[in-house]
C-alpha cells in the first residue's frame, strides 16, 4: 500500500541546459523516474521520510540517452562533466 508521493526537482537551471551522453555523445533527454521505497528498507537512508512513513513513491527527473538508453542522474552528470573539463 502506498502511503504518499514526494516530488523533488533537481537543479532546474542545470536541467534546462543541453547535456550529452558520455558514452555515445548523443543529446540526452529528460525523463521522469519514480521509485517506491519503504521507510524501513536499507535504501531509505538516501530519501527524505520526514512527513510520511511506510511505502512512499519518490518522483524526480533524470537524463536518458536516446541512442544507448543509459540513465544518468543529475548528480552523476555533474561529476562526469566536471571530470571532462
């Protein structure tokens, strides 16, 4: 049973810029990704359960390559671009 939904936006201005796949150099598109996490699971430490307990659906945006289908989180993309400079 789902006890709540939490939406979180990563850096909106960063998401508006063009980003390219580190593997095949294709233009990345933004996709909505959701994950259901239980507040008592080991991965719960990476999520904010301040308002709700139990099963919570977390929704955010990530990057997806249209060529190789790789998914990249915003934090991963920042690290990749930092290393490439």
